[in-house]
């Protein structure tokens, strides 16, 4: 009987020790892993007219894009890196081929979670294009830009306000370098690099309606001091509605104000059906 009691006590102690050890092993994993996403899309539109009394011109338009997002988020920091690539052409039988989209936009924002909603940050953004840009309002068309001509580099440090997961805005001191070569007379005051110190203000809104439908909006402004008319503002809006796993409808509205390039607001609107798929 005593031997039985000793064996039973040994089993109870062993079971308790094993259970405590198992609890430690099953602890929750750290939450600072990277969250990565790469989305690619292709949109195609075409129209053809033959003996059509009401008029019309034959055209074909295509645009390819890639949007990547790499984010590390934990209790201490948030590090968000985004990449936006776009290129598109339009052909019609009267004007030939024209470039309609040409974008390289890279941004990295690193913030420290010092307070609940407001946190210090540092950021770097690079804006460029793949190839030639033209002004098609002149006859013949006039070349206005090229790869790294101009190219924009902006560094900023300040405070970032994040009240929730869908909206954030940040304000800070900014340093902007504009590089140019062939078109330095237009963009950089006849020098290879134009450096400007000013104020950077960026706001972002990201709404997700479903797994394949979302709305993204970003307002990026830089004021180099002096007249308010020298402010450079870029407001990009993209609505994506998923029809099925492959097809989607997209509508893009972009607004630009840069008095150095054009004394007014530039507007680009694109809408169409296309294919979209995830690469990561």
C-alpha cells in the first residue's frame, strides 16, 4: 500500500512539472514579424471604328502596375516601406503612341512608439520615372523629362499621428534634393542638384472593404519657404473593386500642383477593367 502511494505521488508531481513546462513552450510567439505584400495589375482598353457616322478614332490603352508593401510592427517601432511602379501607353490612329503613366515611387518611414497616438519618425522618399516624358499639347510633341531628369529625393524628420489603423498623418522638417541633367534649366535652376529645406506634410488613408476591394488615398506636400505658391502638392487616389479572384475594376484620380512645371492643377483620371494578382 505504501509503495502504491509513493508511486501515485511521484506521478502527480511529474504531471504537474510537465504541465508547467508545457505552458512555457506554448507561449505566444513574438509579434514583430514582417508583413509583406506585392500586388501586380494589368489594365487594357481598346476601341475600333469603321464607317461609324457619329465619329471616333481607333485606340488601344494599356497600363501595368506593381504595388509592394513591407512592414515591421511591434510594441516599440513601426517600419513601413512602400513601392509603387506604373507604366502605360495609349495608341490612336491620329496621334500615334503616347505615354500616359510613368511612375517610380519608393518610400520608407521609421517611427518610434513613444506615445499612444503621436510618435517621432524619420523618412526617405524617392520619385522618378522609367523613360521619356512629353508635352503632347505642342505640335510636334516636346520632350520634358527622362529617367532621373528630374529625380526627387526627400528626407524628413518630425512627428507622426496615428489615431487608428486606416489613417495617419505626419509633419516634419524636410530636405528635398532635385537632380536634373538635360532639363536642369526647367527643374533645378541651371544646376545639377537643387537642395531645398522646408516643411513636409504627408497624410494617408487606407480603407479595406473586402479581401479584394479597397480605397487608398495619399496627400504629399512640401513647402520650401517663401510664397505659398511654391508649395508642391501631390494627391493620389486609387479605388479597386474585386469582381472575382482575377478580374477587378480600378479607378485612379491623381492631382498635381507644382508651379515650376505648370502654373495650375494637373489632373489624371484612369478607369478600366483589368487583371490583378498577388506575387507575395
